C-alpha cells in the first residue's frame, strides 16, 4: 500500500456538525493471485484451502471435491509447498507480495496525487475487500480494479471479478467502477516484453538456442468450454516470436504450459516434459521466460528457475537461464502506467 494526498474534506455547504465525508478521489487497485502469509505449513494450508476451494479454480462439484481437498490434499501438499516457498522467501516476504507492493509504490509515484494506488491479493492478504474499503474510506468515488493477468482466464481474471462482485453486494455506498481488460496482444505489452527479455538475453554468458515461453497450465477442458486463455497465450507467443525473428533471427521460440495438478488432461506441451525433450534432442542452451506472470513468484523462481534447470541439465543440457518477469523494471512500469492511464481516460488528465 502507498498513500497519496489526503482525501478531500467535507464539502463546505454541509452543516458544521455533519460527520466528515471523504470524497472526490480516484483509486487504482492492482490485484494479483495470492500468497501464503509465511513459508510454514499452517500458512500454506490456509492459503491452499482458500485457493483450491474457489469453484473458478477447481471446477469439480463441491460434494465430490471437498472430501478430496480436506481429506487428502490439505494433509499432504502443504508440507511440500512450504518447502518450495522457503526456497524463494525473502526479507519482505513472498516474492509475489513484495513485487506487487513495489509495483503499487512505483505506479503511485508515476501517477502522482491525482490517484490513490493500492494493491491486493485474490487469496489471503492484503484482501481485496479490505483494500477496496480503504480506497472508499479515503474518498475514492471512482476506482479502477486492475487484475494483473495479461491473458484472460476464468480461474484468474474472472475469479478476481467474482471477489469484486461479492464486495459490491455487501456494501451500501459504492463508487463508479472500471476493470482492466486482458492485454495479451497489446502492442505496448509485446514491446515491453520483447525489450526486457532481449536485454536479459543479451546479458547472459551464453547464447541460447531456444527461448521457451512457459505459461501457467489449465485443464484442457477449459479450452473446450470456451475459456480464451489458451488462445491468448498462443497469441502472445506468436507476437513475441515475430519480434524476436527480427531482433534474434537464430533464436527458436517455443511455448509450453507448467504447473500441472491432478489427473485431468492439461494444456500441452508440458514445460517439464519439453525441457527434457529439448535436451535429449540436442538442444544444449535454453532461456525460459514466463510472459503470463506480471511478477516473479513461486512458479517462476522455484518451479522454472530451480526444478526446470535441474530437469534440463539432468537430461543433457549445458546452459540454462530463467529470465525475470517484468516486475518493477523500467519496461514493466512503463507498460503498467500506460495501460492504467488508458483505462483511467476521462477520469484523469492524459
């Protein structure tokens, strides 16, 4: 959270004994997925219970799913996940929480006192409802809710909007609301990703043969049910591949999907399988990036950077680099400022 200027005071025409009314402000709420409060088993169990109980995330009937979740998954998975979180946890907490907070501070500095910028997580803390209440209390009569998911998915963007809808239903006084649309094919997004990734590749001690673009996986059935996520990911990859064809003509750009969970068929090809197949097929130098994530998190720093590297090297690869997400980089903040200003058009000066 970053505070801006104090809210406007109670209008002068109100009676002197009228309670103070904060009014006239504009708010932006950056929203990301969520993170445990700590890298311990209890915190991870609490986070997983909330996350995996979301019907947008697990589309299995409650009567079938909850016994599995409570009787098996929440008894076994938290310990393994806590160990993974402990490997990436920093002084400011989880990377996702620290980076998203940094993005909010940086955006506040760029937008100035005309807007109050806060951040929230869909699951756990800081909670969306509490942060929306804080913006309302600060006098925000217009709020942009900005889910930081470039590619739309029912399990991410729609879930964040569900939480927004729940907040709306429980409040009497409501602001005017806007939401940030997906930006998977936005020219500014592709330009920022290309520039940032190209810079990181140029700083490596080796020249990669392949740039593997890894996106978070989803069950394949979501594609057949009409979720545009797979198509959005593929379009991001096509546009990035076209940009790299101009700047790095010898670089192969491939796409994969990570973080499979359960026995259902997931979007393919799988990232872990792809890394092994690349190495066994003779590819020795790989750089991997995650253009579906706006901030580094467990899935990029542990699953890709650590386990992905182990898989690739064990299968015969020699050089591996996990590239950072846009995070609070110059390119990343230029993009975030551009898309937020665009969605605030008419509310603030260009």
